[in-house]
C-alpha cells in the first residue's frame, strides 16, 4: 500500500512538472523555442537567480507588418574585419551585403554580415543586428539580432526578414557573455515593435 502511494505521488509530481513546462509556451514556434531554451539550465543565458524566477520572455505582439520581403544586394569581395564586441574577444566578420525593404512606407536598409570563423553547424548563418527607436525603453538598449540563412535567398535576389524573430544578445541577460556591438549604421529610424522585448532583471 505504501509503495502504491509513493508511485502515485511520483506520478502526480511528474504531471505537475509536465504542466509547468506546458504553461511556458508562446504564440509562435519561435517563441516556444526561445522560452524552452531559456528555461533549460544547460542552454539558458540567464543567471542562477534569473533562472529561478523565469516564467517566460516578454514578446511584442506578432504582426505581419514586420515580416518583410527584402532585396538583398550582395557586397562581392568585401574585406574581413574585426567586429567590435563587449569584451576583448575578436570576432572576424565580412559584410555579406545590404537588405533593402519597406516598413510604414519608409525605405529602409541594413547591412548584413557573415562570420568568417563560424562554429560547426552555423556555416550558412548570416548576422543581422539592428537598432531602432524602441531601444532603451521597450527593447534592449544595445539593439537586437535576427538570424538569416544564406539558403533563405530566393532566385529573384530577395530574402525574407522576420522582425518577429528578433532576439536580444546574451549580454542583455548576464555580464558573463561577449557580444557583438551593433553598428550605428544599422539604426532604423522608427519603432520596431516586434520580437523579444527588454528583459526585466
């Protein structure tokens, strides 16, 4: 009888844990993956204190307005350069090109980069950092990043940029990380109310 009670108690405890995990979700696949990554101590950039009280990241409402089809203008034979970081770490990048797009009837442009020394599995990744008018208020002051793949480019020279998938650099969550510093030339003169919001420590 005692053994049966122990088994039932364990099942109830596991069910509660499972329900907690289900509650930590999101409205899109991107949001669900981000929350799962941050909740997992083995992959989370949060401090121990931050991890204990973590209940999910804050996101701007998802909007199709911020999912744009951009024209990719490549920069052939661009030289490599040392991308500035928040520490003395050297990050070697190359300007891959420029993405041109329109939001709120404004013609906008961002430089997009490629890491010349990518870790295994990230060979096709492009780096798109940006600043906008929400920085320091509703979004992280140092700007946000978007992951784009070289394989995302279409035959007509366009590429999709989804600002709903914009995320904060790990430096927004802990001082133990070294992060690329978003160049001022990648400032967008409007509010991008999309993606991950500012983290409240």
